[in-house]
C-alpha cells in the first residue's frame, strides 16, 4: 500500500516538471584563464635571433667529432650474466606422469623457485613427517632460502581430506514425561 502512495506523489505533475527542467537555461562553462603563451609576447628581435645562423658557432660545431664504440668489458659482462643465469637452474625433482596441462614441457626450474608439483610434494612431506622433512632439509633439497621455506610451511597447508561418518539409522528422540 505504501508503494502506491509514494508512486502517486512521485509521478504527480511529472510532465510539467520535465518541461520546466528542459526549458531552463543551460549552464555556461567557466571562463578560460590566460595561458603562458597569451601573457608572453615575443618581440620580433628575439624571433629573428633564434632563426638566424651564427657562423662562429656553426664552425665550432663542425669541428667537433665524436667517435663512439662499445667497450669490450660490457660485452664480457653480458656473456658472464648469461652463463650465470644458465647455471642457476636445477632439474625437476617431481613431475606429473601425464601431460594434461603442459607440465611435461618444463624440465628445469630456477634455483630458489618450485614447480607446483614440487611445492605440493614438499608441503605434504612436511605434513606427514615434520621431523625428517624440516624447513632446513626442504630448503637444502630444493635450493630455497630458509626464511622463504619457513614462510611457505607456515602459510600454506596442503589439502586435508576429512571423512565425516554417516548419521546413525535411529536418532535418539526426546520423550515427553
């Protein structure tokens, strides 16, 4: 009932109010302030001095000769960085037996990183036997940083399957006394 009443008041004289709103004068844009170009007018002498050739400066510019070569040290550093990047990879410890998601394409990972399968395996090993698979052993096994390994074990937990037993056939009922 209340919605009908409010709708009647809301729609009352709607057409006249719309025509009145449309007929109002449109708002004007704010005045534009003068920019830097408008305020500064260049005298014609400056304009001429900018565009004229200065022979003494032009002759000095012609006498300058620049010869540039890449130093061989930079090339050596780049080659060393590429070899170091190749050395910082380690082979995979675990991988999926089938190739449903393209994991077989990966044969090695950078040191300090884990594949998904290795991460789940390491977390599960630690969960099953935390004394044998300590954070130090996992860090050493997978070439990880010890602090990152401790954080991994603290903040990530592998899935846990909990089987809830079915309810009994005859639930106990409360009897009125």
